[in-house]
């Protein structure tokens, strides 16, 4: 037996039909009975009887609608693949049922429905203008539930200009008319449907689920080396790119497997170690440069002092024969 046939076999057709049939039969009986009874009652008692009948109808009608809703909602829990569509259908059907009970109760109470509809239309326009964002979420929720770009249980990543380019990743835990709820570990993210419907959605498969995180990369650490290190730590499917530039570090976005968030910590430890070693090497090179510069100045000064054009002692060339004056001076000294 296929999954669709199993879902159809679990559908409580009998209970749903019985609840709906009782609601219709009760409405017909109350309508006929109220007309027969009120025609025989005195005028002063007709209003009381009509009001009591309307209240009885509202109580019984709402109980039947709630019963039918519970029956239909049991389908949602047994069909996770189509849960969003079933949830939408149940909400729409329940809303029409409540509306039917309310309108029929007004008719039983001898209240003019047309005047209420006109005033309700005016009120609806005012409320619609004041609740544009709410209505936008509802319409977006209807679009998402109808087109089903993603369903419950899928791991997705949403990226939208309304989030300033930020990405939100998680498993779709709940989908209603107003919000899309994502679960990422211990973090729960609630995204408005008006934003999710215009977002770029990435659906991850179960074997290649990735999450995107933000980290600060020191300026001493090259981006290419950090990217290669990340791929060594977490696999070839990872990536690292620049998001913005800070005062002391480059803000980067890292795409790592969702099941291995510790890879980000290992990358940050490696980046700090790399930056510290690079800073130490740079300081040593700077010190060696200063020492080399000082030695060169001293050698240059000594060479100037020993040069023939300088003011200091002249160094004698070994290949040059001594002058007569120097020989005579040396002989006088010996005598």
C-alpha cells in the first residue's frame, strides 16, 4: 500500500461527514421550528424565543465546528508531507463554518444582516489600512502554503535584502499564516512570511546540510590560507568569503557542515595562532632590519675615518713602499 493510499485510509471520512451533516440538519430544524413556534406565540414573547434559539444555535454550532476541526487536525499530524496544505485547508474550512454559524444566528435573532454587512465592509477597509503588514503576512502565508517552496522538516537557508543580506538557516519546524519558524539547534528563528516569500531560499539535502556563520579573521591571516585550512578541517564543500572590513579584523562568512559546528572553533584557533606567529616574525624582521641599519652606519663612519680624504688616521697600503721621510724618522727613533 502506497503512502497516499495509507493517508486516504486514515482520513476520518465518517466522523467528518457526521459532524457536517448534524450542523446542516440542526440549522434546518431550528429554522423551520422557529417559524412554526413564533407564528403561534404572542408578539411580546417572540423576541425572547428568537434570542434563545439563536443562543442555542451558537452554542451547539460552535461545539460541532470545534469537533470537526479536531477531526480534521488529526490528519495534519499523520501527514507530515502535506501538513502545510492540510493546515491551510482546515483553517479555511473552519473559518467558513464559524461564519455560517454567526450569520445564521443573526438571522434567527431577526437581525438585519445587510446593514451589518455594510458596516462591516466599512470597518474592514479601515482595519485593512491599519493592518497592512498583518495582511501581507497572511497573503504571503497563503502563497507559501499553496506553492510550497519548502515544507515542514526541510533544512533551508533564507537570504533577503530585508535581512540586510544576512542568512538564516534552520529546519522548518512550523508554517502558519503569519510566520515561518526555523529551528537551528537550540536557536529558534521566527521569520515573517512577507519576508520569507521574497527571500532567496536554499534547500539543503540531508547528506549535505550546511550552515553559514560569521567570524572575524585577523588581517595577518591570508584569506586563501584560511579557506584551505577550513576545507582541510571540514571537507571540500566548505567555503569562506569576505563580508565586511572591521578595525582590527576582516568580517568573513564561513559555510560549514551543519553537523560539525566545531570546525569553526578550530578554524578560529588556527587563525589566532597564525596571526600571532606572523606578528612575531614581522617584529623579528623589523628588529633585524634596525640592527643591520645600525651596523651599516658604523662601518660607513669607520671607513670615512680611515679614508685618505678624511680627517682621521690614514691606513697604509701594504703594496705601497714606505716613503724616505718615514724611513728617516724610523732610523732616528732607533738611534
